[in-house]
């Protein structure tokens, strides 16, 4: 009997590890980050990850100990996504946020959606399940950048299977003790497609004399664990170590999206993508004389008209979404009063 047959929990398999047939519950397969199964094998990889273990790790060329994005691998059901924890970056912070669930035990149940045969992480997510409204109000006891007084601003972003949405406050000059932001007056609303694998991230930066941002603190949370209300957000450094007394005061409102609102958000996303395409076409037309000679003269005018029409429709959809959110708040306040 070979020694590997005596291993109960994890039996490594290196030969034919890209062929997902005849596997058992106790085996584990390891993949370098740039040699994970191709997209056409994603369904088989997902089925494998429902019964057996998989692990990914950084490639050897990362001599600077940088990290890769763990989200695509989490979305494929990988159980162990190894990172360079000696590097304080966004990806290690997302990892800490994910495993803050389940009481920091280090184990998180695989999302139920991954256990369905219809799940495909590469498909575009059209269904908006929640809206997350965030407003940064104030901060206190922010760490100092050296011996100078901080001029902080806060970036708020949603990480995961979503559009690259990032918003920031204005710079509050020379006050790292108790800055209060009065702008923007309207809170920011994020559409959430997959709350099980989406993260809300606050990053506090300081603007130096050259208008360059310098990192001060951060806080990253899984959307699944966020609740509505006024919240005091404890801040951490890049290595996810708590910073004494440092915190943000934020307002958060989590709303479940109804079917009619799903269509509005879907239309809004389609219009945004079309606006980006038109913008690129106009830029190419203006910067390439060969296109100007070959294309009809009215092409640019047609693109500009379509851009203007889409912008008007997009504004109407956004106003409708805001109105529905306000109506929900009024109805909720009547219910609890």
C-alpha cells in the first residue's frame, strides 16, 4: 500500500488534473494562477468543486510578491485561493472580508448559486437583486501621513461581479481629526447582482501638496453581512490591523429590488455600455483622418444625436429609480411609525 492511500482528507493529484472525470471527495488539485482550466471547462470545474477540493497559487514570476485577483477563482468555486499575505493590497483585504463571515472561523459555505447547474460565472449578470445606497458623513482620528496634517477624502467602491463603480468625497483640507463631508448631498446607489460574492470597500486617502493620493486606512465588508442604518465603520491599515479610534460615520440603505425595478436597472446598464461605445466611435472619428474621408459626413452628427437621446433616457431612468427608492423609504417609515 502506498503512503498516499493512507491520507484521509487531501490526496494530491497532479496527473491529468485538467480532466475532470473519476474524482473523489478526498482529492485536491493545485493550479498556478495562469494555468487554471479554460472557460470552456468552467462547467466541469464547477461540478468538480462541488465534490472535491481545488487550490490556486501565485505564479513564480511574481518576484515582487504582488497578488492576482481572487474573485474569478472564487466565482468558479475554488476552495483555497492562495495569496501573498506579506503584501498589503486590495486583494488580501477582499480575502479577509470574505472570511470575516461565519464568525471568523476561516470556513465559509460555498454560495448556493454555485451548486446549481445553470450557474455560469462568465455570463453577464443582468438581474439586480439589491440596491446599496451609501453616504459618507464624517470621520475621526485618522492616522497622520508622517508629521503633517491630513487632507483626507474617502473612496467608496463595490467589488465583485459588477460594473467598476467608484465614488469619492471632496477633499477636506487640513483636518484628520474630525472631518465632516457635506457633499455630495445625494447618497450613492450601487446595483448588486450577486450579494454572496460582492464587497463594499471604503478607502481613506490623503491628498498631498502635488494632488497625489496617499493611502491612510481602509475597511472592506461582504455585502451579505451589511445592514441598513447609520453605522460607525472601524478603519484598518493595509494589513487589516485595527487602527485605534479611527472610524467613519456612514449611512447605508439596503433595498431588495422588485421585478419592475430590475428592468429599469437592466436598461440603465445597457444604455451606459452603448454610451461608452458611441464615445469611442466619436473619438476615433475625430482623431483619424482616414475615417473622416471614408465615412459619410453625417456619421458624427448621427452619433451625437444618439448620444444625446440616450443621455436623456438614462437620466429619466435614474430619476425613476430614485423616486422608487424614496417611495420605499416613505412606506417603511409609515409601517414602523
